[in-house]
C-alpha cells in the first residue's frame, strides 16, 4: 500500500516569518517520535530485547503452543501507534493524502473559506439590488363585461393611415 502526502504549498500565510512556535514544536515532536521509532526498531533488531512475541500452535510434548519471538516490525501495534501519533501531529499541515493513487483527500480549507466569503459578498449585493429593484406593478382594472369596442371599417383605417404616414419619413 502506497501512502503519499504532500505538504501545504507555500503561500502568504505559510511564509517562514508567519510560522508559529506551536507549528515548529509540532513538527519537532513528530520528528523526535520518528527518530525514536527508528532507534527502537534498530535496537530490537540488534539485541534480544524489545521483541514481539506470538503464540504458535504446535504439537510437541504436553504444550499445544510455543512462544515465538522476533524483532519488532512495522506491522506491530506499538510501531503503528507511534506512526499514527506522528501523523496525527503533522496532520494540520498536510494538504493532500493519496493512498495507492486510488483514494485522494485534499485539504483546501482556507481557500474554500475565501471562496465562501466572496460568494456571501456577491449574494449580499444581489439581495440589495433585488430589494432596490422591487417595484409596485399597477394593474389597470379589466374592462367590464358589457363594454363594447366600436366597429371600424376599412375606409376609416385607410384614412387614419394616410394621416399618420408622411412620405419620406420612414424610408
């Protein structure tokens, strides 16, 4: 299983001048944990101390199980606990985690907060524009049911067209 992590890209917030002591202490603590883990694993391989022992089922004599001890490995519980603790310490600074190229988790919290604030500002502007653009629409009353439209013949329409039409005005 391949786990790849990339550190947050340097930005205006992550310049060396803006790095706090708590960030430096966290990274130093994680480094100390990893160095201690390497020392402990090396000590376990070089000496008969700090061994990981398992019960193995065998059929030798009266005892059905025998204890088998080997140097600590990466799959032993104490080693995994230290690795998880070290990763937990540096987790706030990790931007992207990729597990085997299949699962990728990205952290863009600050960038997402900025986008959200910009959208909130735009929504406030839209809300203000909508409120100022709201108008009262006046609807004229409908014609009564008994209202009549006077009849118009073709001669009257032609006379009105001659009165409105001025030669040369439209073309």
